[in-house]
């Protein structure tokens, strides 16, 4: 089934809770509905208008009303394709709620996703953004992605390698932006539990008798202690990526700030994307923002979350301009104080 709404409020479809409108909002339940819409769209909506596909809207910043067509998948379902050699293969509808899917996998004895518990996302968007947390990323478990080409209406399948996954990115987010609508994501998950608890915060879990549900519970506890619940305080999770800087730059900063933390860069694709050498170091954006004095501060109705300054929040009734202005002020200040350019993780839409 296909539903088309006009002049539609996107407030429930962006986790910042911004009251912006889309000229058209189109929701489809399967790939055939979408293909039919794409081939007949001139009779349903203004054929010239721009199109953008959203998931749960938890990584988006609408900078104003969207004068075009927002597409949203209602493709549901979890299908077991195969189970062999200690792995299960699952094909999952793009509109499935991410955390419900994680809970379902654990309940069925399929593992690996427990570290990614409670991330606000839908399954399709999880592939676009290559969501990650606590030492795991969606790409570690994705085998392939099924899509509809929004230009031709053709159904296509991309292998994991073709998707170009790296730190919080994929080809869907960058060079293929606007080209494909994801209908299903195929995952391969181990049927035996191998705990992945080296990340700080999880490493103190007792290994004896540890279950995936224990890891899930711990991740949920950690996330709840640091990150605001979007239904209570609008936000899009980490607003910025953690930046990578040269060892020389880091050593200069350390003379002035002896406590500046750093992590080794482990993701080669991220280095090439940022056009930097992998001998460089990752610095937590949260630390830079806090050190620059922004933690808990606000500009208008846009604020910097008091427990995790990497998260910008809608303090209530914020406009897109207020969020954009706060982000710009932080970026300018961090650039000025540390010579580091922060890059937004969220997608700006105008
Ligand atoms: N920090 C501060 N002040 C704070 C909080 C953190 O200085 O108030 C510094 C500390 O040095 C801390 C470091 O930042 O050790 C890292 O903090 P944290 O472990 O909370 O992780 P993060 O790097 O800020 C990343 C992801 C999160 C993910 C967590 C846990 C990015 C952009 N963000 O945050 O992902 O949940 O690690 O794995 O990589 C998201 O993508 O939306 C997201 C929330």
C-alpha cells in the first residue's frame, strides 16, 4: 500500500522534534509499491520536486520546511534465510525498529548486535549511517543491502563491499545520496555468543556466565546515563564526528592541555575519507566541546547536553535556525581554540 500526504508535519519523523513540514510525505509497504510510485509520480506529486528518503529521522537536521517529497519505508518483517556453520542469515525490512530487532535477535539466540542496543534508528537507516557504539558497528554484521533505484525504479542488491561502509558512513549517505531507497538489509549473526566487551564501560563486566542480555542491559544503562531520550529532549545523538588530527598537532595541544585524551585510528577507510594519514590520532569531540566551555550551555532554545556535550538538544520549541546557529558557534569556537574542524555527523537537509 502507498499513502501520500501533503503539507505534512515532520515533527514525529525527526528526533530533534523540529516542527517542519514536507510538501509531500509518501509511505510505501513494499518495493513494488515504491517502484510504481516512482514510475507514475508525475500523476501523484509534482514531478519536478526533490525527493529525500528518511528512516527514523534520528540523524537528520531539517534546516527549514522541505519543499519536496519525503519518502518513508513501511517495509516490515524479519525473515530467516539460512542457518549454517554457526551463523544465521536474516533479511530484515528497512522500517523495523532497530532496538526491537536487537531484542528479537537475542531472544532467538542470535548474537553480535547486543552492543548496539537502544540506538534510535530503523534498520534501513542503520545501514545508511553504519550506526556504531561500544566497539561494534552495523557493518560488522551486514552481508548485503536490497534497494530500489529511485531514478529507474529497478530493484538492486549491493554487497557489503559495494556499500563502502566506514565510521558513521556508507555510500548511501555520501556519493549515492538520494539514489537508492533501502527495502531490506541482510545480516549474518553468530549463533554462539562471543562477548565483545573490551570497550570502556563494558570491560568491567564479569566474563563468567556472561550473557548477551547482560551486555544489552549494561549498554542500555550506559546510554541512559549519558544520552537524552529523544521523546523527552529532542536530539540526534552525537551531533559531530570525533575528529582525527596529526601527531604533531596533538603534541602541540598536549603542551597546553596535558589531559587531552586520544585514541588510535583503527578505520583505514575513515582516514582515506578524511584524506589524512592513519598515523594520526582521534580526539573526542565531547572533550573539545567541554573544554571550550560549551557543556550545558544554550543559545536560544538549542542546548548542549549537560551529560554528553557531543549531543545538541532541543530545549523545547527550538527552530532549525537555533540548532544550526548553536552548531556553527561551537564549530567556530573549537576551530579557534584548538585549530580543529569539527564535522557534523548529522545530515543537514534544506
Ligand atoms: N568526554 C568529555 N566530556 C563528557 C563526555 C565525554 O570530555 O561529558 C570525553 C571523554 O574523554 C570520554 C570521551 O569523550 O572518554 C568519549 O566519550 P564517550 O565514551 O561517551 O563516547 P563518544 O566518543 O563521545 C562515541 C559515539 C557514540 C557512542 C559512544 C559509545 C561518535 C561520534 N559518537 O561517543 O555514538 O554511543 O562513542 O560507543 O562516534 C551516535 O553516533 O549518535 C552516538 C551516540
